[in-house]
C-alpha cells in the first residue's frame, strides 16, 4: 500500500519517493503519536501562540 508523500522543497504531494517537479526527497507528513504525558505540548502551544501573534490574530 502506498502512502502520500510531501516534497521537502516545493511542498507538493506525490506518491513517489522523489518529487517529480523539483527532484527533491519526499517525506510522509504524519503527525506525532498521541501521548497523555505529552513532553513537548507546552512548547508546541507556545509556538502556535507566537505564530498567531506574529500574524496579528491575537
């Protein structure tokens, strides 16, 4: 079974291991596994909050 991949350079999606547009390597864009003891959740929330402030949404 093939999974969808995302190009690291041009950010397009493909089923290939190498991007057809730019020739860069592709990765599988999967979110991290859920864990009730989320060690890095605080940092992700702070980063998201800062991103919203930078865009003027907060």
